[in-house]
């Protein structure tokens, strides 16, 4: 198995997104993103359809989101369903550093994770259901990349649960490996290595 170092970039940046998870938002600057920037980017009220109204999740989509949030291991079908819903929701990419060739969060990740935790426990986002989607570049094999992206997304989820007491069923961790490259013209580029954060259901929607 090829040894590689993958820095997952927090996709909570308004992302232009990886392959099918495009959520039309503005991209955040490379590097650390502040708590306020994360809050502003993920507010569902900023998501508008062509008619100018907010794009809300349907009852069927909400049922899927809640089911998946309680599922430990997602199937390929689950990942596709969640990606389709995420494509209509506010998102941002964040850069989160992991230890070499592992899913262990490095000390360098702490400031960005703190900003994320502060944002998700703010009045704007408290009790929302949020997706943490791991992505890799195209180096290495498909199975390796898929597994690594899943483990890294799960590591961020555990951090948020343990440090910020966010309810586990309000966080959906999912890995997409190299299947949704943010920069398909540069498949080995660092911008492909990221964790994407998506506000799947705002707190008023999640409470239904």
C-alpha cells in the first residue's frame, strides 16, 4: 500500500465542490477559516433557488438524512443519496491536518477544529444536521482512498462529539475518496484533499 500524506481541506469553504456535491457558494480563502466565516457560509437562509426562495429539504430528504445519521457504515447508494441532497445545501471546505498516512488529527488541526466547533454550537447552527464529507486526491488506489476518507471524516466527527458535546445524530460522516475531485484537471492537487462541511438540515427543519 503506497505511503501517502493527505491533508484534507475542510470543505466547508463555500465550495465549488467536488464533482457532484456542488453547493453554489463562494469559496473561502485557503488556510484557516474563522468561526464567523463558517457560520455565515453555512446559514441555510443564504441558499436560494432561481425563484429567490430558500431551498428547503423535503420530508423524504429529511427522512433519508435522519436515517443515514444513525447508520455507522454507509452504502454506495446512501452516499449517492446524501450527495444529491447536499448539492442543494450550504457548504464550505476547511483544511484539516492529519498525521502522516493516518486518520489521526494532528496538533496543527486544533485551531481550525476549534473554529468549526464554535460555529456548529452557535445559535445559528445549533441543532442543525451537518455532513462531514472526506475527500482525497487521486493518488493511491480507490479502496485505500475510500477507506481513508471515511476514517478522517469519522475522526472529525468524534472530535466534535467529545469536545463540543454535539449530538452524534446531528453529524453525518461520509467518505467519497477520490470520486468527487474538486479540481479534476489537477487530480493530484492539494485542493482535492479536504473535508467538506454541509448544513444538511437547519435546526427548525431537523426538529420536524
